[in-house]
């Protein structure tokens, strides 16, 4: 009988019971023939079990309803037959994953050389692979490395490729995403937490040395290496863009390639299972952020990469957290945003929001060089000379505002007449600073006789653009 069926022992050993019976005894009897039982559609059962809420009990009841009046398998036999059939599939295909539930991600071990214009090696590109658990729908792309930005960027692109967000992301256990590895409760990095919060999903890295946790993506990586990278082995690439263009075409071919042991393709299973239940993508794409713990300085600014950003002045000396992206600086206190700035790379400069300043400091901003000079000239021409000097010899006029306001406030304490006389003496000796004027007033030198003409002939001590007192008469 085996010889007639064209079977030897090795071939027979590799077949399951139903297939062996069919090879030996011919096609199964029709469902309505005496003693014949309707064989369940196992590929259909396997696919339907990936849908949320679907159980073997439900599928058996549907099988019962679809075959009234003919011999069928009872529930226990039905389950045993299905499990025997499922055992013939590869491990990664036997795992049951609900539709829209998990996206598995990892990097392939194989890398692709990117050449420089002269044909030398510029760098080796890493290959990111992601697989949806229910449909095996596969995404792949090349990245420059395997940094936090590369891991997150790959998962962002994979979700955009699928057009939705799964319930759970299952990457490998890389340091780029995991702050503290743990077999049961791994702690994500602050950036990874921020990423999953943005997409309203969760992340559970695979356990170290537990390949069963990521069998789906390991199989996906193997298929990508064989189906995509092997086909590109003789190609020469000079940029990531070129490589990704070639990968994109082959990924589409892979998803349209029929399964070997299941009906349909990855794309067909994806359209039927995963796509309808994936959560919608957020309106804005995630921008990778890093986090820095800061303490607010007494000038209500925090330093990030050499630049200073303001926060509300009430937070002076408080510990805050800075969320840093390529374009923005966000300051958080108690988990809430308290300041938002455009990122500035100028070292030593300040980005200040007026509303963050104390009331007295805001009033300071209302002063202008013209307003200060007019006030000074109303007191006297020599006062105006010193104010103009303070404004012009600084690298920026605002840096002289405080000294000017301090000088002009002396009129209240000593009178306008004495301030003008003190400034005249300061101009005469070429010492145009507030400290000199204060010293003259405190020592009553402003009341001494007028200096000799040779000493009172005014000249700018430090700046050619400062005008003499005659200009303000």
C-alpha cells in the first residue's frame, strides 16, 4: 500500500495523520457519505483564533451549525485535531496573537555596507525589522546605527507603515530603551516612556535569553535576511536613501508572497485581521526627546547645552526636568509643563519669556536708550554724557540699563543740582562711572570750586561716539 502511494518510511514520518491517511487511502469521503466526518478548515480556525474574543468553543459551535445532519467531530476531538494540525507549523506561526495586539521589533544581525563616493566603506547600515503578531505583516528599513533614536524611529515608521498603533510594542531588550533590565518588570528609559505615552500604547521588552518571547520577529528577521538582504548582496549602495528604496520594494513583494502552509498572504491577513483594530495614529509624529534634570538658577534660568532658558521666577532654586528635542526645550515641574522655548544653540545667550520675570524686572524691559537719555538730559547735560557712555561702551545697550537707572536714582537722594554737579566733575576727570559719581557726592566734592579749564576740557575717555556735554545744552 505504501509502495503504491509512493511513500517510504522517511516520507511517512514527516506527514501528519490526516495527510498520511489521504495518501494511503485516497481522498476523504464526502461529508454525507456513510461514516464520513467533516474535516474542519484548520487554516480558517487558525486565522480566526487571532481575533479578539474568538475561542475554539465558539468555532466548534459554528462548525456544528454549518454541518447539520452529517457526522462531525465532537468538541474534544475537534480541539485535538486542530492542535495536531497547528503542531505542524513553525513555532512562530503556532503562537496565538490577537489582532492588533502586538508589534515585535528587532535588528537583524546582518549589516549592509554603505560606500563613500570613492567606493570605500563609509559605514555599515543596520536593518530594523518589525512584525505584527496576528498577520505576520512585516516592515523593514535601514538605519545608521542602533541608538535610541534608531530604535524609536524604526518603530514610528513601522506604525506609520501599518497605519495604526498596536496595544503593545515588544522590542528586544536593548540598553537604548531599557534603563534597568529585569526578567519580570523591566524599567524603560525616560525617552522610551515618553515615546509610548505619545502613542497611547505600552512597551514590554523581551526577556533576556528567552527567544520564545520574540520568536515572531526572529522568524521575521530570518525571512528579511533571506528574502530581502540576500537579493541585495551584489548591489552597491552609496546612501541610506538608496538602500531603503530597494528594501521598500522587496518588503512589498514579501508581504504579497503567499504563505507556504496557510492560505493567503501577509497583506491579506493584515487587511482582514490587524488593520481594522489598530488604534489611530496621533496627529503629530513623535520627535525623539532626551531628558535632563536641572536646578533653576537665581536668575530664573536653566542651562542646557550652554544656552539659558527662562522659567517662572517662583521656581528659583527648584529642581525641574528639561525635555529636549531637536527643535524645542520644554521645562517640566511636577510632571507639568511650565515653560516652552524654541531650541537655541548660541552658547552663553539667554532665551527669556517676559511673563517669567518678576514685576520689577518686567518694568526694566520697558526702558529704551532714548528714554534714558531724555531723562538724563532733563537733569543736566553732564548726567546725559555719563548715561550715554554707559549705554554705548557695553556690548549691548541693555547691559548698561541697570547702571543708568542707579545713576539717575541719585537725583532723589541728593537733588538734581548736586547730581549734575557731580557728573560734571566726573566728566572733567574722565571717570564716567556710577561709582565715581557716588564717591564725589558722598565726599561732597561736587561743592568744591570749579576745576581749572585745562582739567575741565572734556574728551571721551573710552568711546569715540560719546558726545560731550555741550551737545545736551
